[in-house]
C-alpha cells in the first residue's frame, strides 16, 4: 500500500464523533444481515476488491460529494485514481480488523494527553450500548503495552522531521523504516491479546462500532494479498 489516502482523519492520528459522509447514517445490522464484525476476512476482501462493487462505491461517493457541494459543504472527492473508496458509515464490513485496531491504538496513544482522552471518550460514547467494563481502557492498555511502546517510538521518529533539514529527515525516514516490521508484528500480537482479554466477538464488535462511523479510506494501491500479509503480522 504505497499510497493510502484517508478522509476524515490522517490515519491513526485523529478521531471525532461525526460520521464520514453527511447524510449517511451509521450502518446497523438487520436481522437478515450479518453485522460488520461477523464477516470473515475472506468475505471482506472479496467484496472490497470486487470490480463492480468498487465502481459502485466510487459512484456512490461522487454522488455524495455533488450533494454536499450543492449544499455548500465539502467532502473527500473520489478522484479517478482512487481505485477503492470505503466510507465507514456505509460499508463498515469492508474494513479489516487490523486497520481498525491500528487506528484505535494510535489515537489512544497520541502524545497529547487531551487528544488521547478525547478519543477515548468518543469511542466510549459510540460503544455505550455495549456496556464496556469500567476498567476497559486500563485492561486494554495493559495487554497492548508492547505495541503501544512501538507506537510511541514511531511518534518520536516522526517528530524528527524538520523543514529544510535533509539529513534529519533522512534519519527519521530510516528509523521509521526500521520500525515498520516491528509495528506489523506487534500489532498482530496485540490484537490477539485484546481479543483474548475481552472475548474475540466482543472486542471485534467494539472495533467496528467505535471506529468505523467517521472513517473514509481512498486507496490508490492496495491488494488482498497485502492485507492478508499484514493481518498475519507480516510474517
């Protein structure tokens, strides 16, 4: 995935309570439809990369953009080079669990304490109907501590970028490249630890309920094989 474009947030950096597209209500499972967290990875990837469904989602997003423009609002544009568009409020089932977990952990591990707390409050509000345990965040932090340490190192490396300092930027890029395999491995381990701590079905439901409403991904270069590799810890 060499060119990931994300609307509504810089992936893993921001969170907010709104939905990704004006006028699109968060998807709620019906009695005859599987809930987003009940899909298998194979089913997610099948529909995510189905050419007809991809074209339909692009058209859907273009229509939403035109509708918002007519109302004097703005929205992420589904440009021609955006091969895949996924709006979480419409198609939450197409996100891979590792993507949502990555976003969750990066937002609740932000260097700024006020931003961290804001994200946690928003996630808790979205998942209010799930009656999260009172110690949910404490337990999640405990079982994901090693992954959060790697995230902290990533944030530290990103902070090294400086305007017009090529040598410093090169060092930052080198450090981020070093961290990438470790990030992938630790993320996979931490996700399984969180599932074991809270129950797989319960934690996956939390991921989809808490994170997808405000997420929009516009992928230029991705593949099912790459998603499977990342889901497996890049082994």
